[in-house]
């Protein structure tokens, strides 16, 4: 249904722009051989959850972003797996954090045993990575794992199904 592999001839890109007045979403198909860009779908939604670049109603803003995305997906007749988000303002901050967990249990022994990594392990390590102290006027809007590390092997995009003793994100 959707090919987003940039190594193929055609791939899909989606973008969501959050402004103070409206939220816009566009889905395009890019033909890498001919450099032709085809607009597949667009969607808009009023931005009432944000004022002058500051988020005033987080849940409302999330719903409005979702509405714009859903409208564009309906027009394009596809489901977007990844998109680029444009949002600006002095209130938006990106921070890098890390978390690490032991995988499985060691059955009481001191020698760690390798276990298969599950979705639950990924959720646990991400929860640990976002357990940071924030000022009361700040909130975590989204978590974007950049890579996972299993034991000493880094640059892993999806650790589920791999084995190891320690998982980091």
C-alpha cells in the first residue's frame, strides 16, 4: 500500500505543519528517477489548541493534528507510517535522554543470560528514558527513539526479536 523506502523508484513523504491559525498536512509521492512530485492528499484543521506559538490546550491540539492527518490520508487513500512535523516557538524544546534495562531475568544466578527482546522491553526502556525531571510548565509531547543499543551493538532501529542482556534507548 505505501512504500517509503527511499531506495525504490517511488516513495511517499508526509508533512504536518502546525501554525497559530491552522494545521496543514500534505502527502506526496516522489519519483526519484524523474524527480516528479505528485500531491496525493491534503488536509487542514483549525488550530485552536495553540495561540501565538504556545500550546494552550495540548489534547485539543493533538486532536486537531490528527484531524488534518486523517483528512489527507483519506484523500490519498493510504495510511502514513512516518511524517515530518513542523512546529516552532520558544516553548518547543528537544532533549536527548537515555535509558537502559536488563533483559529478562537471570534465574538468581550472577551470570546474565541472553533473552529475546520483546515489545514490552522496548516500552520499558522508553519509559525509563522519558523519566526526566521537567519544570511544571513543561510536558513531553512525543518520544522519538534515535537508536537502540543491545549490549555493545549500536545503531539498531528495531530491537524486537533480537537477543541480548541489556537494552538501551
